[in-house]
């Protein structure tokens, strides 16, 4: 059975069309040690001297992905976010208190902080901690009394 010329042309073009699908995100391979760290900040409620390095922003949700360097011995006051936050500890150690329960996270730990869960961070005294964080929506901070 012979293919009509239009069907043959469609079959030849289909793989190329499939490769042209745009997903709105550029490929990225990041060596976090070489990140472009912003200046230290001293914003009330945030760890004194915290530094951030933006990685990407989800074009559909507006959720940022960023690196955060917490100075040793620093504390992040109790707060919550509108959207779920996920974190991977890359270096150092932190304690995170979520809804009254304290957890210790060390390099390789994966942390899920559900939307609106009250939480606070405590960096261990031995060294700075570096976290890779991602939000499911735009970043916001709502501080609460401990």
C-alpha cells in the first residue's frame, strides 16, 4: 500500500515537530560552590549575615529556586509561607522546627515544609550551612510569635 504524498510528508515532519516543543525552562547545570552569592543581609527575623544566590524561577508558578548560606550559629525566626518549600542540605547542619517538632538535617537531607507550616531554622555552631531551596509559588514570609 502506497502512502499519499501528504501522509509521507507528515510522517517525516513529525519527529522534527516533536523536538521543537518548548517547555519554558532553559537547561542548567550549576556548581553551587561557584554561585553568585548576594551580599550578607541583616533583615529582622532572618539569620544575621544570610546570603542568597538565585538559581531559577518557575515560569508557570513564579516559584523561586535559590541557594541560601546560613552563618554558623544563626537562627531564622519562626515563620510560614503560602506555598510548600522543599530544601536539600548541601553543606553543614541545621535543625528545623516544624509545627513544634525538631528535626536535624545534614548534607543530603531532603526537607519538605508544607504550605503554612510554622517553622524555624537553627544552624549548628560548627560551620555555615548551605541549602538548596525551592518554592511551589512566589516567595513570602509571615513571621509568627514563638
